């Protein structure tokens, strides 16, 4: 993620094209997760996960043979359609496997963050020594490793086709709608960070190694939070944790709107503990607690579709336009405003949840 825009820039794409190529990656995830989640809930989740990882690796190979804008749009869409499947399905399998074990989910999920540290720091150093095109074989290697790991994942039983599936969709209950608005706003606000933070720092003469170190710092903070997220959720509650995380996003993007000085950048990266880790774990917990057991994969798919798909793609497309037209300062101030709107939505989740617990009318379903 930190170096994909740099790779695209190195093969001749301008800022607007990079914005669209990164946006289509998340735009596909508006519909793709629902396809994988629906299929998994009505068949064998293990099999669907393995198929998705195989297709993800196979379609990524196409990046080696396409470098013009129109071709890459299609390849990017196809790749991310496949790649949108494994994560949501693995999340559900993990949550079910560690149900009742307190902080086990965070301790498992943090290993994804460890992997991110290894690649963000290591790849930053490698790209300083070589060329950005080295990114392609590195990513392919990790994807192939993912296939091998999918094979040894816990196997899940095939769903009973006669089971009633009560899906936690945005119109399921007012709290669900406000919850998805809050998650969309959070991911929208991250569009500037994921899409253009590296280019912004590079334009201010930060080396790729320095950029990698900053990304690594953010993920270290993320790992610490994932290790202690159960304490935070027990102390604050799930919905208040969502609200606090959105407030931290407002602060973080406001800091990035200032000139990029090391103290501000370090402080902002530490806030990644809230804007990603605490927020994600609280969101996944909220969905797991309120979704019908027979439709958990589909419920996670709605989260991926609306937050990372709709929110993320619109955020990236908007970030590409604002970064090119108005610069980084206006871009990050806009994202701070969006995060503030997300905080208002999260407050509505809390008020609705207090009046009526989700799923109480469906306790016998499935």
C-alpha cells in the first residue's frame, strides 16, 4: 500500500490517473465482498476462501504484462474483485475460532500488522537501492504464501441451505445504517493517507527509507493497540470506542494539514492506533455481536463493501483530485471534516443501541 502509488508514478502515470487506479481497486469492493460473503454463507467457507486466494494470485500475474492506463484499469478491477474475498472470510473464521477467549482475536490480527512492518520497512529500503518495479514480484510472493496458508486454515462446515439468513444490511435497523455511515466516513477520510501520503512526503524530500520508517511507526502503534483493544473496549464500550477513534482521526488529519515536520508526523502516526486498530476491532466486534450467526460472512461483507468499497474508493478519488488541484493542506483538512461527520454518525449508533439491541427480534432465526 505505501509504495503502490510510487510504482504507478514510476511507470508514467500522473496524479489523477493514480487516483483513479487506486480508487477502482476499492470501487470494485462495493459489490465483490457481497458476492464472496453470500457464496460462503451458503456453501463451505473454507473452500470459498481457498478459491479466492488462488484467483487473487492468478490475476495479479496480469500486472506483469500490462502497463497502459486502460489495461491497468481492467486488471486492477479483476484483481481486487478476487482479493476482496479472503479478508472478510478469514475475519469470520477467526472470530468463530476464538469465541469466548477474550483478547485472542487482537493477538492473532496483530500478525497482519507485523507483516506490514516487515514489508513497508524492507521494501522502502529495497526501493532506495533498486527500482519501484521490484514491487511486483514481492507482492506476488506474498500472495502465493497466502495460498499455502489458506490450505491449512480451520475448515468450516457447509451451511445448511434451509437456514434462515437474517442479513445485517444498512436498512436492517437504524443503528446499522448509522454504523455504516460512520465506517464509510472513516475509510473515506483515509483516502488522503493511503493514496497520497507517501507522494506528499516524497515531494518534501523525505527518502523512501524515511517514508517506510513512518509507516512502520504507525503499524507499531497499531500492534500495541490490537494487543490491548479488549481492555479499551471493556473500559469504553464498543460504540464509544468507534466515536473516540473518529475524533482521533479528526486530530490526525488536522495535524497532517500542517507542514510535514517530524514531531507532527510521529504524533500523527501514533494515532494510527485509534484510527485503524481500535476502530477496526470495534467495528468487527459490533458486527459479530449483532449479526445473525448464519449470515456472519455476509455481514462482514457489507462492512467491507460499504466502508472500504464505497467510502475508500470515493475517498481516494476525491483525494487524487484535491491533491492535484489544491495541495496536501486542503486535502487533509477536508478529510478531517469528513471524519467529524463520521463522529456525528457514530453518536447516533450509540443512541439507537441504547433504545433497542439489534437482533433481538431475530433470536430464533437460523
